[in-house]
C-alpha cells in the first residue's frame, strides 16, 4: 500500500469509495482516512493526530484532508508525506532541486561545491571526539534537528520492519517529483552520514534518539547506509545545510578536539577523575618538598 509504484490517484479512490457507500460526494474522504490507515508506519511513537501535545479537532482534520485534495494531493503516499511534514521548517526550500552540483551521496562521502570538496557531517563517533554532545529532542517532528552550543538535538525515531520501505518510498517520491520539497531526503542523508557503524547506533540508542525493533544495531546502520544509495541530492538546497555547516565548524576547531580528548581520557569515569586528582596532589607535594629542600639548603636553620 505504501509503494510508490502501487499508488492510485486520489480522485479514483474517492470515486470507488463513493460507489461503495452509494454517495458520490466523497472528495477528501480518502485523504482524511489515509493518515489513520498508515499510523502504524509512523517513524515516531507519537500519533499523527497530535501536535505539540494537543489533539486536533475532527473538523480540523477534515479541513486538512480537503486541503490536500484541493492542493493537488496525488495519492495516499503524497498525503501521508504531507501529514508527516504538516509543520515544516519556517524557511522554505527552493523548488528546483536539480543543479550542476547535484551528485549521488552515501555515508562518509563528499559533495562537490564547485572546485572544493566538503563532507556533509562526520559520524557520531568522530563528532563525539570533537566534543559534540547528542541529546534527544522532545518533539514528534522526527526531522526537526537542531544544533546549539555544541549540542546536537535529534528527535526520537522509531525503527521497525516497515520503516525501511516507508523511507525508501518517501525518498523515491521526492526524487520522482523534483519540484516538491526534499525534507525526507535531507533527513535520510543527514542520518546516513551520522551513522557509520553499529557503535554509532548503540550510542544514539543509549541517548534515546533511536529505538528499533530490528535484530541488532548493525541492521539499523545498514538500513541508513543503504537508504541513499544512487540518490541525486543537492545539499546546498537542504534545510539542514546551515546546521551541517555549523557542526563542521565546531568539528574543525582544534581546541574543541583537544578539550574533548582530554575529557574522554581523564574525566570519562569517577576512577579516572580520582586518579587524576591523586596524581595532581602527589605532584604538588613533590614540588613543595623540592622547594622546601632547596630553601633549607640556601637558608639553613641556625
């Protein structure tokens, strides 16, 4: 039902539903039912009908469904995607996503910006080495990622057996319609770069950012690493491009790397802190003993 190649136009489904219910005036009815029907595929554990913790009124849901139909909702997959992105980033994306800098990207690959090459973002393990922290953001909009003061806040995403098919078909829809926004593709590319190994997945899971029902963490890493294969994507037209730039600036600052390395090596656990304090006290006592000995040699007590 979620596959792009299996989609039927909304007006056809409305006509079929009208025949079944003996009521030809069914415009918007399928669009209204679609989010409820696909609710089990949601990549978050918050239901679609909730917005900032408040349930939408039924009338608002119907108005939204009619709006999808009036604005040219193509089919159920299109409606479900619009429902996912019902509150998109305030800054709109440029409609045309195809350009000379468009390229196919995968995790840990680079993108061509004219004559210079720049990696989108590094993986979780490398970002941690630069002192970047990861925190779960409390929102049901799974794609709404923020970065502030060295902390990358990522909403919780629920990964189950249907997640791969859902994301693949949403990315395929955005590839098929280059004039629509590319929020899902941008999110998939960003997560693809963040996750290189099962260790990255385990760390994000420990911080509540990822919850999965798959066999192991390696399967989750493989899911994201294969999600954007052969995908044409212009990162300069991504809603996460400025965020990626800020992350890279923080990563490339040498002081952040040195401080993070010091923290991981000497302040990673209480025993390391105690050992460091003991070594400091021992060094101080040794220094005081040396000073006292030198002072006593030059100024003997008579």
